[in-house]
């Protein structure tokens, strides 16, 4: 069964159950009210009889003429009277010692309690062939029961009004049933429409459209589901954009890597052929071999950077952390990069005390600082690279500042992404930049539970700030 019909049945069931319960309750209430109103009316007649039928000064004398007149007036309403003496014998409309009020009612009448009864046509209290509603009212004189007034009315008087009310109620029930069906359909259709919106939106997402948005007022669970759907689509859209961005960078990297590899491979191939055919003079052979070694190192560095990044990213490397003097390591790096800095017209300045302790993996620390300092040289011409090291509170703080071309906020935001190059025009530098150096740096610093931040402005230079926690903090973090 389709969901719309299930919901229609559910809504219709609720509506009809409510209507039936209200109808039954209303019928019971109306019937009870009609009976009580009739009894109140009969009790009112009994009170009038009590007041007028007994002569003042002689409460034991019954004014039969007044009762006859009252009977004649009320006969058209099917109201009749009976009177019983203190011995529970009927004295009106005709004396009859065989007709009496049942004992179970008489004992309450003797206590002064009015009795309201529904009596069948076989009852002997009233000479009538119809079911009646009856009120028995006791009359006392000097605290002594002298008479009991019985006033009865045909139950048809009550039922005629109830029949009309029930007919009207039946018509209302039929109209309500039709209205309930229509209302159930409208409510079910509305809910199905809301679900269909989600279904159609899901199909669009399945087909690759991540720009779908469902408007919702946020009133019920379906609206909450729509909100969750919108959040999911937003996340998918961001993921799709990130995948596309990474794929674009991967393609760019592959193009760059192919270009980087093609140049040294072509060089090596040409030199090998020259050596094989003795096309290279003897005095040039040593230089040719050195050139092939340099080009081969470029290829190895390119491959190693990719392998390094994947190992670091997937936690396949294990750090061998120890405490050592960071200044000595920085001095070694300074010496290694001195020639590259000189070629760019740069100077490297190290500002630190003779000994600054740091807790890190020595080789990985050198890799991090070498990458950052080499990066500073690449983007600085005829400038200065300043490296500082100092001890902080349970940490070691290092900075690398340059006076180079700097970066825009957008470039700063993306420099940790793999394959990203802040200055694409420099993709063919003599150091074989692959766009992985800073991504590796970022991963390695995180593995040390440290932090790395960068501040830069175009044409104003760049500053990298790194912190490495000491052994106690690192041990707690692990």
C-alpha cells in the first residue's frame, strides 16, 4: 500500500474516532439532560400540587377539584397524577389498596427524599400503557408523612426530541465523514509532497548535482530531516570542490613532475650517449659525470618527497625523538644552504644563544628547517633570511623570516596543501620545487605535537614560527 493511502487511513481513523467519541458523548449527555429536564418539570408540577391541592389549616384535606383541573390541563402533555396516603395506598385518581409504591422507594420517601424513576408500562403505580418518567414527592405535616404525590409523563415526549437530535447528529456524522476523507487526503497529500521534495532532491544529488537546497520552516521531524539533508549536500559540495581542487593540483603536479623529470632525463640520456660514442672530450667527462649525478639527485629528491609525504600522512614513519642542541643543527643547515643563498644574493643570519635544547627527531627536524629555509631562499632575491631559536615555557620556539616577495592572504591559506605553489611562475626553479615541501613540513610538525604559523604580506617578506613542546608535554600528549 502506498504511503499516501496509509497516511489517509491514519488521519481518517483519528478524525472518525474523535467524531464517534464526541458523538456518543454528546448523545449520552443530551439524553441525560433531556431526562433530567423532564424530571425537573415533573417535580415542579408536584411542588405546585403540594402548595395548592392541600387547604391551608387542614393539611390532611386533599383538594380533588384542583387536581382534576390540573389533570385536564396537562393531559395533552401526557402528564398524569397519583396520590398515596401514609399507609402507601393509592387514593387518587381512585382509591385502590392494591396499588402502592415499591418498598425500596417508600423507605426513602418516608425520609423526605424525592424519587426520580423511569417506569415501564407494566408498573401498577400509573394507569397507563406507556413507559413513563415518574417523580414521587413526599408531603409532610408536623414532620409526619401524610401523602406522596406521583407525577408521571410519557417517555415518548422525551424520545421524540432525542430522535430529532439523533437524526441531525447522523446527518452531521455523514457530513463529517466526507469532510474527514477530504481532510485526510489533503493532509496526506501535503506530507507526501514534502517527502517527494526530499526524494527528488536525493535523485539530483545521486546524479551529481550538489547545488540542491530544500527550504523548510523547521517545525517538525521532516523539516529536521530537510535541514540534515541540506547540511549533507553542503558537505558533499565542499568535498566535491576539494576533490576537484586536489585533482587539479595533482594534474598540475604530474605535469610539473613530468617536466622536472624530462629535463634531467634528457640531459642524462644525452651525456650517456656522448660518453658511449666518445663524443665528449676527455677533459669534459668529469664535469659531465658530475652533471649527471646532480640531475639524478633531482629525480631522487622528487620521488622521495612523494614517498615521504604519503608515509607521513598515513603515519607509517616512527619518530626517534631525543633532546639535542637546535643551534648546532641550524648551523649545519646554514652551511649547506650557504651556496644557494649566495647564488640568490641572500645572506642567512642565525640569531640564538650557543645552546638551545629541543626535543625532536633530529633527521626530521633538519628536514623541516631545511625545507623552510630553502623555501625562503627561493622567494628572496638580494635579501636576508633570519633564523632565531629560543627556549619558551615547556617548548622551543624557532622563526624563519625573509625579506622576499611575501604572499597574499589567499596564498597563506593554501600553502600547506600538497602540490600547491604560492608562485606558479617559479615552478621550474633550479631546486626542483614540487609543491610538497611545506605540506611535508606541516605534517612533520604535527607529528611532533608542535605548531607552525605563517605571517606574510606581499613585497614585505614572510615569517614562519614553529614551536616544539618539550619531552614532558610530548609524553603526556602521546
